[in-house]
C-alpha cells in the first residue's frame, strides 16, 4: 500500500506571464487598439498643430482668394453703376447728386487697372486688416484717387489673392489708369522698389518721387504725407513673413494731366495705415483654435470607434467650419498688407 509520503513529487508550474494583468505603459497599445500614455498625447498634439497649419494655409492662400474674387465682382458691378449714374449726371440726365460726405469704410472708391501686370481691382475705403480682405484699401487721411495730392493705396501681398503681389515687376515709365465717379486718371510710374518704413514720425510732406526710395528707408508720415505733385502711392509687404510691419514694396506714380476737384475724405487713423492688425481678436483666435483642437480629437476618436464613412460625415464639416473661423480671425491680427 502506497502512502501519501511515498507519492512522487510533482513540480509546481510557474505562473504564465500571459495570465498576468498587463499594465499599460506609455506608448503601449491597449486591447481595443488605442494607444495610451504620454506618447499618444504628444502625437495627438503634433497632429493638431500639423492640421492647424495645413488648413490655415489652404484657407488663407487657396480658399479665401476665391471669396475675394467674388467680392471684387460684386464691388465692380456696384461701382460701375455709380460711375454710370455720375456720367448721366454730368451730361444733364437723371442721376445722383455728388456726395458731400467722406466715403464709408469698406465702400468702393475707384477701379485700379494696371496693364503691365494684368491687375484690375476695386479700391475700397480703409486700410485695416478686415477691409483689405476685399481689395486694395485707400488710406484715410490721404488724397482721393484722381484728386490733388498724394493718394495712398495699400494692398495684400500674398493672402486673399495677393492683388499687389506683382508690384515689384513694374518699372519706371509704366502707365496705369484709375477710374472714379469723377472720370479716368492716367498715372505714370516714377519710382518702384523696396523700402524700410521707420517709426520716426519724420516730415509730414512726401519728398519728390526720385528721392523717396533711393535712401532705402522712410517714415510713415512722410510716405503718407502731402505732396507738391499729384501722385498715387501703392504700398504692400515686401517680406514673405505675414507678420512683417517694416519692409514695404512701394510704387510711386505721378498723375498725367489735371486732377479732379477734391472731395471730402476721412481723417488719419493709426488703425488705418495697413501696417497694423486687429489685436482685439486674440480671444476669438484662442477660442477658434481650441474648438479646432477639440474637433481634431473628436475626429481621431470617431475614426477609431466607428466606420470611416460615418467619421468622415460627422467630422469634416466641423473641421472645415472651425478652420475657416480660426484662419479668418488669425488673419485679422496680421498687418493689413500681408
């Protein structure tokens, strides 16, 4: 009879590592396929930054130019009607009386046509970052286009279609036309080139065209100041950086012929120079970026937990909407000539 003590000893099986619970370390893939830990958070943050930069570039440099062209088309139709009515009035036909008030900010004040670079743009009143989204802006406090003195127009160099992107291709002797409700004015370019705008108040009188750009720098007061001749000064950014406030591309054109009678103009304003942005927009910019980040996180979660088709339908509209709002508000904080 075999006793218990006589039974052969058996080895105790070692615990199987596969049976032990797995603690998710940073970067480990969990059972549901999702990553946990700080590396996943870092990747999500990088994804948000990449998506934000990408969509902002697409919106500001590809989508917004289409909106700008549409706005320009509406402004052109509106202003051509005003020109026709003014022409009827000058010939004794029924029309509108000449305005005795300064033009409202955002309203069309002229049509700029520069043949050598194929440019036709409606000039709008105002040089703030919101106004120049629609077209080149006439700087308040300067002479009206086609009128005596120094008329200054600031335009975008890259964003929103970059209507003034081709100014550097112009040369002295090139001519262009500005049409207003008073008639058509011919200008001939006297000087063109880059210049640095300084903070020094300087003189309030613009120097002769041949001496403006030769020194390489000029004060804003002098560039936008009154002039002894009748000229049109075109200004845009000369830098690839959208936040540039000092490097300008300037074209100075002298009027050929006699100017039209001056009309009331708006006064000079620090917010209407083309070199500043709307700094009050930063709360909206922050909120827009946060909403865009939340939309990116929601998109990632939906793509993991549902079918791609459902995730696409639910997240793409929100991403586009928040991207458009974020880009729009961010651009308003940049200088109006960017």
